[in-house]
C-alpha cells in the first residue's frame, strides 16, 4: 500500500498541514467510493486525460504573458459549491505542486478531509499498479 505523508504549506504563517498520499494510496482510497477527486489543472489539461469522476476546478486560470500563473480567486468557493467541508477529497494536478497549494487553501478554509496527490496525475499514470478503470483519456 502507498505511503501517507504530511507536508507543511509553503505559505508563510500557514498553520494547516496537508496530508499527501502517493498514487497507490490514492487509487485505493478512490476505489472505496468514499473519496472525491478534485483536479486543479486548467481545463485544457483536464480534457487531455483525468481520473474518472474527477471534478475540474482550476487553481490557476491562465498563465500570464510574463510567465506567471493567474490564480483563480474563486477556487475555494467553487470547490465549496461542489463539495461539503467534511467530504473526503483527493486534490491532484499534473505533478503535485499546484495541488499541494490548492489543498492547503482548502484546509485553511475549513475543509477537514483533504489529501494531496503526491506526484499528481503523472504519478497515477506511472504507478507500478495502475487501475485502468480509474482513468479517462
């Protein structure tokens, strides 16, 4: 079974800890039907492939001409419109960086059962024991 880890948020003064799960643990949790998957990639990336049943709520809306991302200021509200604060959620992106930030924002906003997918969607695709029915491409 996969590992479970806690990682501190990179935001200064952030008190919330975000638990991270690897691909195997995420697949096991998703297979129970008790966890929802929030994919925080931009819709273009989501449309290229995603976890079956995933809800797409982009953490970043676009990449600015200067190369920096434009954060979705309504991210927490959009997730709250889809999920209750006590719902069990796995948050994933492409590689795990953006989802860690997004998960920290959710925990800070009062969501109580949030886990970050360490390594993101790429880690699911590379998993030694992939669950083919769990993905859509």
